[in-house]
C-alpha cells in the first residue's frame, strides 16, 4: 500500500508565494553572480598584499623583492591593477591578460632559444646561466574563506526572496 500527498503550491497562499519567489530568484542568478565575481576579484587583489596563494601558502619571495626590501609580484603593480572580472551566463571569470601572468601563476623554466646561455644583469653583477627557474606564485583561485563567502552570498540572495 502506498500513500502519497501531492501539493500544488499555487493553492497555498503564503507558502506558495514564498516558493514562487524562491523559484523566481533561482531563475535569475545574475545579481548574486555579480556579487561573487566582485568578491573573487577583491580576494585576488588581497593576495598581492598578503603574499599568499589561495591555499594559504606564502609565495616564495622574488630576488628583486629581497634585494629591494619590497614585495613579490608588485614591482610596478601592473599585474594586480589588471585583475578583472566578467560574468557571462552561468560563468564567472576573474583574471588578467598580462602576458607574464601564467608564468607567475604556474611557474616556468626559461632556457635560451638560440644562444648558448641566458645573460642578464642583477644590480652590478652580470649573470650567465643555462636556465632560470621561476617558482609558481598562484594568485588566482578560490580559498576556503572564498568558498564560505560564496555560500553566504548565495544563501543571502535566495533567502532574500522569502522576506
């Protein structure tokens, strides 16, 4: 024997309005997607201040930052200044078009293409080497705190329909 209760929410007054409002909010997530994108852009910019990856690990200081008592990835501030966000449909993009961004995000090994060695100057020293290792210093990504904030933003947006 089975028992079933079927409820047509359109027949309910207060509860029906609440369910319909919640469904309507769920149909248009654009406002909360914009809020999430803004949060992620700000969170990414803060990583340049904290000098930490999204997982909380500190960035390896760059040689320039050590020599000049500065901060890593912030010599001119162009990378941080170029962080942008975009919401398209159900997708959020936070990133930069700077050509060297991927090198800093993922790390890289630089080798000479046609010469026998790389040659460059650091201060008054002239250096020749076969390769230069640039460690990854991730600045893009979602931290645990970002996940919590995103959950709060979505919760606030959806529960706002019930008020």
